[in-house]
């Protein structure tokens, strides 16, 4: 009796998973794709709006600040190879 019950549970789980993956999962994936596509389009529109300016307007783009090296770290010592 326990063997038949186990087989029945396995078959039920298999067919439920098959049903979910065939009918319900594509709906979730489609919704996720639509959301991502909407976000992408909004970002592209925002970027386009930022890049377009008034006619004759001058835009100056500055370079990002680069970290300066600390030249006071120590003295440079010439290396000489000593032969035995």
C-alpha cells in the first residue's frame, strides 16, 4: 500500500510540475521581460533627454578627478649587481 501511495504522489507532483512549467511559468517570464523592457526604454528616454540641449547651448564635460600619486614616499636608490 505504501509503494502505491509513493508512486501516486510522485506522478501527481510530476504532472503538477509539468502543468506549471507549460502554462503558468511562461506568464511569469513574459511579465518579467515586459518590466525589464519598460525600465530599459525609460533609461534610454532619460538619457536622450539629458543629452539633448537647447540650440546654441555649450556643454563642458569635465574629466573625473584622478588620484594623484604621493611622490614623497621615499628616495630612489640605483641598483648595482655585485658579482662574487
